[in-house]
């Protein structure tokens, strides 16, 4: 069997490795040293790590010393939520109901979750009420942009309220770089999570960027790398790729208008061609690249499989490693009916997405969404 | 007109989309492998039926057991797309719950038939059609042979492997869409094909027992779902004597001899009947188990005509998967879906809940579920809408 050409529209899951990151990583392969070694080879490796640290800090509008490299977004979230709570003596932690599982998993209390509106946006007034009745200090974690719908949270406003109440704010910003301008200062948060592979870097590298003066208790003990915040020999090659990808962020941001226009075109065609199609979080401020769409009557899984067989990569809301699908907790929190949640797919565009890709997607998707594909039934 | 391909479809192989139900075992892996080698557009589907982690009481796992992993790896090696379909909820409702209900009703169920009937040939067939599949192939050892009036179900060429007993409930419409490429093959042939095709699971042992009871203790699952199945009761001799007490009807099956915990009789005692309304296990001598007539429910007919001829038919019937066929006359029942079976010679251990499958030589003519003798308004366990009322 020859397979159709691949059309990759799952950039919120991961992005293709950028040529810049690939080149930086190839160069790093040639450096044999351990960054902690005092000899020349060690110094060369250290330089790669520190160059990358500067680039990542610049991306987040932070200082190099604020950047703690981790093995990805999940670890950075865990370090923030467990490490800040312990080191800063937080007496409670809260997060929104639409956070990534790697944030939600660190909540210890069923009362920890902040309600969202129909667009998946945190109810700020309700948060304000909650803060009045909470033991202080509290740690609040709210994502910058939702991975399933692209909806943005009022992070700066939340940070202001939480700080007024004497608390700390963490922001999972993994979906934001290259799609949205932001900085540690503009958000006003204490810590934020980044992940290299969401903007052209390699998988398995991330960072927790934290405001100077904050402390975290490390997740595990060891050689004391990363200023004793994250032990273990640095992933030099991955970090080099991360740094190179961070430097591409300004270019990526310059493609945002093009991506948003492709997205708007796709959404318009869907709404026009598929009766009953629902674009989730459409009226919210959201990322330019993310489409979360339900069509009545065709299960998400059926759509994703049919699109895959046609060479188009998209995803369902949340799939576990085996491929089993559960209903999206994000859409559920938004109050979307189960029948619609069960038919939602996520289409996420990237810098390399072309008009031809968008058209090829629509050509496959519309008959599927209309229940006209398959044929044998 | 295009000639028929090896699957009997009038299209070239590479334009024919074949969905293969891949369990992660050798047989379905070989099925996928030979079809891929023939150039079909093969798509692998594996069903997620239960939480394997919960089933073996390990820490909560993200879904998949070893079998799903194996199926994925085989699909990778064959370079075919592969998907895991989540049927946990429907498997729980249509197979596991009904399995438990059946024990409560004093029967001995066959969950594999329920699974074939519901999750596999109803839901998986629909999923295969939904993605444009031209047919669904499985690794079952059974033959689909085109006869004068369309596809017929026949026993496998390898008698030791024949699975036709478990497929009696396959409807004509399902049979039309299904393909069983291994039915004409001997098992060693399949194993050697697995080696030839470099299928990693070539040496994996055949699956045993009931898939959702990996520990082998099905009574745990039944009593968890239906505590009444573990309600103690009396062991009563057919002559009326109370012989002792038992720890729940779930522990007994008609024909059982071992583990009754009662004795003192000249001849060995067997379970003759289970009375769910009184929670009594009725025991007797071997001769007390003999029956030569019984009713069937949920009958599926695959022979000539619309159903069993009014004057009845002669056929060989199998009353257990492991038993050789025996001669019988089958008559239509008084309601649709029912039948009456009269055996030429009485048979011991005609077990309610098991299937009675009709054969004409190698061909499967259909079959039904053996009904409990005392059941008046009997509803077969595979057709109950709700939990059976148990008094």
C-alpha cells in the first residue's frame, strides 16, 4: 500500500523539529563534555547550555538565572506545583478545571479547581471570592492558552488578584511561544512552564522560568545541577535545540496573522458546509492556530481514523498512550453536552501550514463530518 | 467486470480496505500479515475491552495491557495503520454484566459468544464500515464458504482449532461482511507463517480462559457484581434430602462432580440442576443428569430457508465446545427465536447457558442457548434488558 502524503495539523501535540534546532543539536553532538567538568570539553558543553539559557530567558522576558531546565513541560509543572508549595510554605493550591493533566495531577484536594465559563475562561469573580476564604499563602496555577481549544486565560488579572491576597501564581505557558507575545513581567506571574517541542524544539526538554527570589524544593536529590533546583547531568543536546528554537520565536510570531487567516478560512468553510458544526471557544480570545470543532453524530475517533487514513493528522481532545479516548475534561468543564464532546476533534496549525494543507484537510474532513465517508453503511 | 480478489470482492487488493480485528495474539497477527502481504489496504483495530490494570489489581494503568501493546508492535512491523477502539463501557454492559446475570440465573455462560455477538460483530463491524472497510477479517478458525444462496459458515479445516461453536450467533448480514482467512489452515501452518512474516508474537502461547478474568477466578468478578450469587444455600439430593450447605450458586455448574463437599453415597454425586430462586444446588447420580429434550432460546438460523422447517430437521448438535456432535431432531419453538431439541440418545450435563450448535456435516446451520428446564418465561442472558429479577 502506498500511503497518501502527510498533512500534519497537530501542532498543539508537537511541532516538527525546526532546521535551526536540528542544526544546533547536530553541532552539540560533537561536544563530548559534561557541563559540570572543569576541562575544556566541559566548558564547551557548559557554554552550549548557557547560550540556550539566555535564549530561553529572552523568550520569556526573564533573566538567565531564572531558567531551570527540566525534562519537559510535565516536569516543570510538577516542580512548580510541588516545589513552590513546599519551599514557599503555601497552604493551599488552586488551578483551573481546564488545565493540562500534568497540572491537575498535582492537586491534592477536590476543592482545588476553579470553574470556567462556556469558553473555558476562568471565572475571575469566583476566584476573587475563593481567595477571601483561603488560608494564605495560596498557589494558583492557570494556563496561558488551552491546548484543546486555544482559549486564553486572563492570567495578568488573575496574577494581580492572587498577589493582592499574598499568594503565588504559576502559569503553564507551553502552548504560547511563537503564537502569542508574553513575558514573565507582562503576565506578572511568579513562575511559568515552557516546553521546547511546542515551537520547533526537541521533545523531552522544558523549563520552569521563575522570578528571582522564589525558591523551589527539588523533586529529587542528586548532584545539585541547575542551582540545586534540578539535579542530573543536563540534556546538553536537547537544551541546545531548545535554545535554537527559542531564537526562532520572533519569526514564528511574524507568521501569526497568516495562520489566523488560514484558521478563519477553515472554520468558515466548516460552519458553512456542515450543519450543526460547533467551533468551541470561538468567541474567546484564543490562539491563532487552534480549532476545536464538534459535529453531531460522528464520533471523534471515527473522524480521526478516517482523516489519518487520508493522510491528515489531527487529534481528539485527550487520548492516552494506548489510543483509548476519554471525553475531554476541558469541554466538560465548559458545559459542552457529552454528545458534542464525543464528536470533537482538534486541528492545530503551524508555521509551515499552507493554504494547500488547509484545503486538503477540508476536502477529507467535510464528507467525514457529514457522515458521507465510509460508504459501506 | 473485475474478477474477484482472494476475499471475494470485485476490486483489486490494493483498492480493498480490510479491517483486521487484532487481539495481539498469533492468529489475528497472521491474519493481518497475510492480507498485508497480498497487498490489501489493511487497517488494524484492537478493542480496549476492560482496564487490564484493574483486572489484575495492579496500580492504575493507562489503559492497555500487554495484548494491545503486542498488537501495536505487530502492526508497526507490518507497516499498517493500527487503532485502539474503546469498548470498555459496552463490554461491561453487554458481556461482563450478562456473564454475572447468567450465574445468578443458575446458568453457565459463554462470554466469548456474547462478545462475538455484541462488541465484535455488532460494534466493531460498524466501526469497520464507518471507516470505509470493505470487510472485517478476524483470526477465528472457521470457514466462510460461498454456497448457492450466499455465504455459509463451516467448521475449520483444523478440527482441533475449530471455533464454529463460538460463532453460531453470527447473523447472515454479519457473515456477509466477515472474512476468516485462517479457517482453511492448520494451526502449525499459522505458526510457521507467523515466523515467515517475522511476527514477534509467533511464540506467544494461545490465550486461555476468559480474557477479563486474567487471574482465573471468575467467581470474584461475579460476586462483586452480583453479591446474591454468593448467597449460601442448600445442597439437595434429587430425592429431597438436604445433603449440606454451599457458598453460593456461582461456584457450581451443571455436571460438576468435584468440590461439592458432600458424599456418603454409593455412587458419585453430580450437580443436576441449579435453582436460582431458592439458591439450591440439586445433586444426584449420573443417571439423574440425563436429558433427551430441552428448549433453546435466542436461536440463530444459518441453514436453508428462513428458519427451522416446521416439520423439524435432523442435525448433529454440539452442547459444549469440547464435545463431539451428537444426532438430534430440531423443531421450531412456539415463539420466534425458540426451538426444541430432541436428542437421539439422552445426554448427561445439558447445561443451561451453554450453546447448542447445529451442524450438517461441516456446515453450521445455527444454534441457540440451552434454556433452564424450570424456566417459564425464560429470557436468555444475552437478551435481557435489565438485571434479572432474583427472589
